[in-house]
């Protein structure tokens, strides 16, 4: 006997559309999971989605022998801009394997170490900007972290300088990308008729895609015109060969991956740094401990690559921020192709083949069965290496799962440790408005909304 999976009552044809606020779908799903528990189903225009909100269910569906990544309706739309890029490629798409195998070494430990000096260059631009600000200036911290992460991935991966710290406005790529992601999500909820009757958003959508492609094309053209010896992702894509088949990436796949890296490589890390800053400012003891660690390990001198593995508390802060506020808040899986019978999960829930199972990290990573009654609190101590390594495997999945997990994780990690350490080394930081309460801004990723800080240079730093 299986246990029925709860579902809120819906309406004819549109199903549960009114249960999800498109501007705050994370909040809506959180509220539904408070009401329905570890699993519930929503039906949207005839397609069913199962939301998994407990560690044990997420752990089970991360078994790659039984489940694979699902390109859900939102990602299907993102393919309009980035096609077979690694993030949106279908599991059986030949070009995914070619690109994955060609690029894994470039994202490996040696590849990332090669990128350290350029990451440092960009991170010090943020420090210089903040150092010039008046201690009473309010800094929009997420915007500056977005400048940093965009410039960093563009410089490290493809030798392109966006120089975002030298302009008031963000590079047009950022707005185009942000609108493209929001509209991709919106399109996945629209009917064909709506898309046909209201063309204006589609026209804008297409012009945003064209802008992103032109930025990527310019970078590729320049590298072909002016070759470089750099061991970066662009050279790996242009000249690397798949170690298994000997094939090279096609021009289309290169373009799709360039845009993918620019998108995936900055939004999420900028959100991570912003949330980590917020949590530290709301938890003065953790802030003090993190700053003390930087002082003890690095002192006032330059932060070097060798320091990256010697800042365990900073790492714990970042892990805990990603646990409470996973900047990619969910990922989807489905029973393996060829599954023809319904599958049982959790020993009790019957799931039809082909269904979309959404690992809803914002909830599963707060499972009180794993993290206790204080699961909603920010406590980096529980993420120190000895405890972190003993956590059950489904309890911390902010970088996704298995072969389709995040290829950029080592890049993001190095960038986040370096940036947080540099900020704490150089500045005393406080909230611009001490009564600020966390609000979430959501596109495909999440960030704190309207988070402003004030900074002052620490004594002895000039
Ligand atoms: C995949 C999260 C940083 C590139 C993923 C997935 C998650 C994720 C959850 C799996 C998505 C799914 O299953 O549908 C994050 C987070 C980051 C981060 C939280 C930062 C804190 C980066 C960076 C890059 C990157 C810096 C590039 C430099 C990618 C790519 C994929 C991916 C290309 C697709 C991999 C594949 O399927 O082959 N990421 N990511 N990510 N990420 Fe990241």
C-alpha cells in the first residue's frame, strides 16, 4: 500500500497555478511544505511536479542508478538562449559528454590554481572601491559582488575585462541575462496562445538573447584574431579534444557554453557572498571568529593561494550560508529513461515514470531530523570539516548531484573564500540599516534584496 501524496485543491485546466506566487515561488513552496510535509504535488497546466522537502527523499533520488537530471519546463526555455550548453543539455545529448570531458580538467585543482592571480586582481578592485568610500556611504553589496563575480569569470575563463568597477552602471550583459532568466521562467508558465497574443515580451526576450550572443561572439572572435597561450576555458573549448572520442566542440556548443559560464559562473557566487555577509552581520560572534581566523592565518599581508585551504571557519560560514539560502534553490530529477512502471520513493510514495521530482533545497537543507530544532539558525560550527563530512549525503546539495552537479564548484569556492577573507582582512563591516530583515530577490537564482552595508578600513590598513 502506498501513501497518497498530498496536493492542494486546484482549478480546471490550470491546476494549482494560484498556489504559487510567480514573484515569490520559493516562499510559496516553503509555505506549502509547512502545510503538507516532506512531499507534495502541484499540477500546473496538466503537468505534475513533485516537491521533495526532506533529506531522506533528496538522498534517495540522488541515486544516479535510478534517477537522472530533468530538463524542466524552465530550463527548456533557457535552452532558447544557451541550447546544448552544459547546464541545459539533455542527458543523452552527445555534445554534453564531449564538452564535459573536455572541460573537467580546466575546472580541476590545477586549472583553478592557474586562475588565482586573476581572481585576486578582480577582488582587490572591490577592496579599492570600498576603501575609497566614505564610512557613512551605503554600499549595495549584492551589486558589487555581482560586479566582482562577473568580472572574475570573464577574466579567468576567457581573458575578457568587463571593468565593472570602473562604471556606475552594470555591463549590459547583466541586465540582458537577468531579464532573459526571468522571462524564461515566465514563458514556461504561459500558454502558446498567450505567447502569440502578446508578442512584446518575446521581442524583448529575443533581443536579450542577441545581446548575450554578441558579447560571447566578440570574445571568441578576439581570441581567434589574437591567440593566447593562456590555459583558460576558452582555449580549452577552442582547441581541446574530448579524451574519449577525440572530437572538438562545435562552434555552436562553444558559444552556448560561453554564455552558460558567464551566467552560471557569477549569479550564484554573488548571491552566496551576499548571503554570507548578511548572516555574519546578523551574528556578531561568527563575524568576529571569521575575522580573527583571517588575522591569525594571513595577518596583514597579501592573501595567497596557499591560504585557501587554511581558513576552515570561513569555509564553514560559506557552507552554512549555502545551506540556509541555497542560491540555486532547487534542481530536478526524473526516473531513468526506460522506466515504464511507477517507482516507490521513501518506501511509501508512488511516483509515475517521467515525472518531475524537484529537490527543494530551501527546505530539505533545513531538515530538523538532520540539523535539529535549531535547523533554521545560522551556526557555522556545524559545518566545520569534521562535522560536515559526517552529514548524511542528501543534507547539503547546493551544487547539485553527480555527473550533472556543478562543474564550477572549485572555481566558486576559491573565489568565495578569497573574497570573504579579503573583505574581513581589510574592513569592519556593518549593516547600513541595523533593523534590516532578510528579503529574497528571485530570478532563477536567489539573492538578498536591498541589502546595504557600510564599511570602514580597519586600523593599520591603508
Ligand atoms: C550546475 C549550483 C557556481 C557552472 C550546477 C547545479 C547547481 C549549481 C545546483 C546543478 C543544476 C541542475 O542539476 O539542474 C551552483 C552554485 C554556485 C555555482 C550554488 C556558486 C555558489 C558555478 C560557477 C560556474 C558554474 C562559478 C562556472 C564557472 C555550472 C555548470 C553546470 C552547473 C556549467 C552544469 C553542469 C553539467 O550539467 O554538466 N551549479 N553553481 N557554477 N554549474 Fe554551478
